[in-house]
């Protein structure tokens, strides 16, 4: 992601800091490798999809660079959280099922976090029919 950002900044504003950090003998070959490598990866994905006759996946193969950017953002966020709050755990909310016994919830509004018994399963349903 860093090189994507540097390329974007260079193309938009031609910031002098980038020119100082990377002389033309380093920057331009790296830019050519970057563009050629990403283009070749996308092209190979498209060829593989065509050979497998999976044309429904052509559009997702074209937006793979967006996925790479999102993965980079997630990695930077994770790295920042490891530095700023190493004991913090960003939990995923579960419990998409409507039946509480199927999703393992305890019913206290804490989605997806049940209280397992010694056997490792959720407690049995104690509701009786009236």
C-alpha cells in the first residue's frame, strides 16, 4: 500500500519528498516493476478464469487491486492496534441465526458469546411447553 500511496502522491502533486527519498534511478524502475507486476497478476487471473470457463468471476478478478488496498489498510490498522493497545481484542459480532440455541448465544444480548458447559456445548434448553 505504501508504494500505491507514493505513486498516487507523485502523479497528483509530484511531491519533492518522494524525489528525495527515491532518486530517479530507483523510483522509475520500481514504478515499472510495480505496474507490470500488478498488470501481469490481473492478466493471469483473467486467463485462468477463461480457461476454467468461470466468466462470472471476471469482474471480481478485475477489482483485485482494490482488495489489496483494503488488506493493506487492515494490516496497518492491526499494526497500529498492536502498538497502541496490545491487549485490545476487536471481536466480530456473531449470531446471524434467528434461533438462539442454534447460534449458541446466552440470550443476554452478547451476540455469539455463549457460556459453554464442561462438555464444550451450550447449555440445554430448559424451556417447557405449557
